[in-house]
C-alpha cells in the first residue's frame, strides 16, 4: 500500500537478501520507523513486543525468523529449537504455528547445506501467497459492499464498522477485513468506516485510522463502547472484522471486544462478517473455547501512550497506583453470531460444512 506516494509492504527482504525489514508498528501513528531484523532473537522480540502483529504478519515474520535462526546452525535439532522459540512468542494467532510448521517441513525435506536457501525461498513464497490471498479476500468481500450499496439505491455511503487492525499492516499487504474496503474504494463506492479504538493497545486508533487516512478513505474513530449505539441508530450497514484463529466449526477468535460487537450486530440485524485466509483456520479444533487466549501485561491497561501538545511521545497512568488490571487480549465469537466468512476462495457460512465446502482438501 502507498505511504506518502511510496509503496510498502509490512515486511520485506533487505538489499543484502538476508536481513529482514519491518515497519515498527509500536511507533505508529506518530512515527514511521523501519527496523532491521538480523537474528532469530530480533524476530522473536518483534513478534512478542508487537513491532509486528496481526495473525498473517506474525506468520510471515516467523517464517523469516526461521531463516535468520538457521545461520547459527541448520541441523534437525536446530530447526526444532528455532521453531519452538518462535511458536512460544504469541499463543493465539494460529498463523504462527502454521507458518513455522510449513517452514519446518520444507527444511527437513532437504539436505542441511541447502536449508538456508530453501528457507528464504519458502518464506518469500509465504509472503507472496499472503498478498495474493488477501487480494482475493478483497475481491470476494467487495461483492458484499456492492450489495449493501445497491440496497441503499446508490444513495449516501456504505458504513462499515471494524475492530482492531485487520488492514495491510496486519498482513503482508491488503489486509483481511480492510481488503474489501480497499477494493470498494478503488471501485468508487462511497464508504465511511467506523474505527473501534480497540483498547488497550489501540490498534484501531493507531493503525487502522492511519491506514485509512493514508488511502484517503472517510473514517471516524469511535470508542469501543460506541458501536452498539450506532447500530441501534441504523448507522452501520455491515461489520467486517479479522480473526486470529477460526475453528473448523466456524467459531471466531479475534481481538478482545469483537464478541460484544457481534452481539450488538445480531440484536440490530446488522450483517457481521469475518474475513480470513485459509491459514487462519485451525482444523484441529472444533470448539472456540479451546483456543488459548493470550493474557498480556497489566501495564497495557493501566498506562496509555500518546503525543503531547508539544510533540513528545509520553506514557501516562490512568488508574490509581494500587489498582491491578486484567488484560485478556482476545475473545471468541460463536459461529452462530457470524453472518458469513470471507475467504480467498469465496464466502461461506461460519460452519464446518461451509468451511469444508471451500477447503475440501482439509475436511475429514
Ligand atoms: O494483538 P494483535 O494486534 O496481533 O491482534 C490483531 C487482531 O486481532 C486482528 O484482528 C487479527 O489478527 C486479524 S489480522 C488480519
């Protein structure tokens, strides 16, 4: 996507063909900083501390993390150790495990001497596929926005609510939930996006708003509790969110607060869609409540970071010194609340039958 007239992806290989470059997402929206990843530890740190985040981008970074780790040793035991280090970084997004497994299988199938070359080739493929898959999600999701526009008789604008950041920054490019938005904007459909702030890390305020602003798409930042009210007042035509892990039966795990939006959408008959690549489906799980939910630091809740009037980035505490916090980072929206899934292979109901219809090779 374009950032000030330059095209960027969220991760790319540096000029030496070995180091990996990323946009440090902890510095957005106030600073655009590119960081080089040189070692396995750099990649693990980037994932754990959320310099990169979003399920598909976590997977892509882990793939390159395996490349960086092999420099120290490329035996079968090294591959297992590197894989374990990366998988331990964040527990919920299944794309991490998916990418590491795919890399391990590719590496174990070749001789030790060929492993670094094979690793970079496979990581590059994962990234290219991610871009193509997300663009396809955009094309399929565009139909939903076009239908909403047609239902409005071509009047006004299509108002879409999204939660967290499932835009191009969360993937290698295009995004999942925002890919249909970008395609609809390209197609000339008037849009307005309601951007949930997404406390505690404010991915909506910091990342989604920044992305939409850069693409010139009309949007408003709203506090996390405003969505239900807007839906009651008929000001939301559809919701589109991403997911970190979707079970084989269509339960959707996504950023904390997604479930409440799905409940409000159901109560107000607002269609609630989830956009996801096939790599986000966990075919080993049926029950969404079996998904491990990442519990993050209390400090993310107790402190907020922002830019002061005189341009300094500062952190301030927002609760009494002695108040503790709980910080579950994700929640599960049962499939019954999901109107449909938008995948690279088309739309389907959030159900085992629906998913197996699109991905028959994964069905049992
Ligand atoms: O904690 P994060 O910022 O990694 O969480 C990201 C999300 O919840 C996204 O909605 C999800 O990964 C979908 S990304 C296309």
